[in-house]
């Protein structure tokens, strides 16, 4: 939102998957790929895994609003760090919902957030953690990812965006995720998030993730849901709860055939103003 001095932003994270939030209720900001890349750059910008633009659904262009079909009052326009548009981000929804409550833009603790993957009902809990109805986590087949010459068989899961979940016998902490895993483009023509799991017992998983358009992140909300669904599927089950531990913390995922929920923390840590000159020419 342009306030006459600059553009207001906030910084937040969900289990250390971090975001720049741009309140833009009337959809007036020209959020180009270059501006997103600059904002997310940890040297020349604020630094983040992605950008959450906060827009009234009614302010979206008619073609976008029609394609989204959202009945919610607010739309999460999510961009990856490379500037690309993404369908869904579970950690982002939690931070987005926390912001709406803290800013007084919604007057209830239960409401709906719109996204390109569809509406996501949320509950902002008393401790400011957030529970999201993530919709159905659909197992769509099998594939494989190759990393540093090693091929890892995996289960493909769609949570509004594509995932490939692989379970390892070796410690996921030993993986080098500085480079992108290779996958079959025929299986994932639009790219894929790749999750690497260890089963720790007692329905607890350890996970690392390489997100398309970003790289390794400290957490991936949709990825934790995909991991839980794939782990249950590998056991011949479609209903259950998994605690998923990621480098940025811990979340709880409950999976049923009708849909999954994700519960985890949401933190807003700072607010500031972007300089108009920088916005005009990010350097």
C-alpha cells in the first residue's frame, strides 16, 4: 500500500519459512518478478523465501477472480523468491491469517483465505498458532528424484501444488540440497517440491525440502502435508496424524480422505516502509 512516503511491508515466518508481506487491499501495486526477486534477495533486499501480497478478493481483476472462484474476503497472492507465481503455501497461509487478525481486517478467529489453489478455511488459535484446512492431499502416483548421482524413489502428492516425497534410510541431515534434485519433466511439467524424510517412530517424521523456485527452505507447509499423506499411504493407510519436524520447528498434520489440516506457529516480527526510489529501481 502506497502511503505517500513509501510502501508498507511486514516480515513474518511460519516455522522459519519466511515472507515479506505487502498489504495491498486495492491491488494497486505493480508486483513485477524483478521486484519480488529483489525483495527476497538476502543481500540487496529484505530477504525471504517468498512474498505474500494481501489483496481484497473483490479488488482482483475479473478474469483472476473468476478463475479463482473465491468466496473469501481476502486473497493471498503468493510469489516464490524467483518471482514466479505459486498456487499455495501452507506456512504462508498461517502468516497471512495471523496478519489479518492482528491488523483487525477480520473480526473472527475462523474465516477463509483465498488462494490460487482454492479457498482455505483457517482458525487462529488463542496462542496465535493457526490451523488450516488444506483440502485433499491426493496421491497421484510414483516417480523419482536424483540428487548427487543417487536416485530416490518417491510418492507424488498434490496439495494444490505438486510434491514428490522420498523416504530415506540414511540421515536426511547429510544431504547436500544446495543443488536442485533432478526429476522427470514428463511427471512434473511445472516443476515440483521435493521432500526427503526420515521416519523417527511414534508417528514422527523428520523432513528437509527443496522448493521449486526457491531452493532449500527451513520449512514448507504444503510439503509437510504431502509428507504425512505419503507416509500414511506407504503404510496402506489414508487416515492419521503425523508430527513433522523441519529445520525451522515442528507442525502437526492430520490427514483424512476428505482433507488434511495443518497446525503450526505464525510469527509477525517486523513492520517497515520500502523507499519509493528503491521500489522504482531495485538495486
